[in-house]
C-alpha cells in the first residue's frame, strides 16, 4: 500500500469532536436569510430558541439564535411564520443543538 493510500484510509476514518446538547424550550420567530447582491451563500432559516434549564417551577431561560438545518421542520413551521414572528404564538420544542459559538450581547 502506498503512502497516499494510507493517508486516504486514515482520513476516511477520522472522527470529529462534536459537542451536542439536547434541550426543551420555546421557538420564537422564523426568518429566511437570503444573500444580498454580491454575497455568495445559500439561503437558510433562523429562529430564536428560548432554552429552559433547571427547576421546572422556576427555570433559567437562555436565548439562543439558531440556524434551522432540518428542512422538514421549516416546512412544518412556514405556515405559522406570521404568528411566530408577532409573538402571538409560541411553539414548545425539543432540540438538539450543535456547532455552538458564543457572541457577547453588548
């Protein structure tokens, strides 16, 4: 086996470090982000997720801006986008969140 074949075999078996969390909370809003002229990315969907943690009688709330990557979920939520965006309705969801990055709110 040549060195290039060994390297290829090693790369194909690489496992990534992944941090995931599962949470329950409310989904607030639904918005499609589309590229402006000169921008080069595919449109994607975003929402704010209000994650509940701790004692159910008085949970801590953490607000997280999320990209919705499951297009089946987008199809389910789109008909209710107006309600979600006007704060008249809240949708209780369980979510698996990954690829978390932190940006301070100032």
